[in-house]
C-alpha cells in the first residue's frame, strides 16, 4: 500500500530519475569510492617541514573528506524523495 500511495502522486519521469540517480551514485561510491579516496593524505605535500604539519595542512586545504562529501551528497539528494514518500503516506492515510 505504501508503494501504491507513492505511485499515485509521482510522475513516471520522477520515479525513473530517483532510481537511476540513487542506484548509479551509490553504485559508483560503493565500488570505486573507497579505493579512490583511501589514501587521500599520502601524496599531499605540505609547504613546511614542521612535525605534525601534514595533517593540519591537509585539514586546512580540505576541511571535509571527499568520500564523506559524496556520502553527504547522496543523503541530501535523497532527502526530498524521502519527504515525498512521507507526504504520500500521509495523504493516503
């Protein structure tokens, strides 16, 4: 009944767009994301030779991890769809 309520209020293009967007983004992030961003700080070069500088310089240059940013991006993009499902269930009840 939940899917019927959502299907009633959503257009065909919106259904396909959501599935394709989430599937491909999650698929890409799950398959290559951890391998690509595993060694983020390894090749980063700091401009001073002070001990402990590398993590501080890296954090100043990139305040958020790229992998965490992509996960945040997926969550933010799927939030409207989740809100729509909640709305559709509320309307059906």
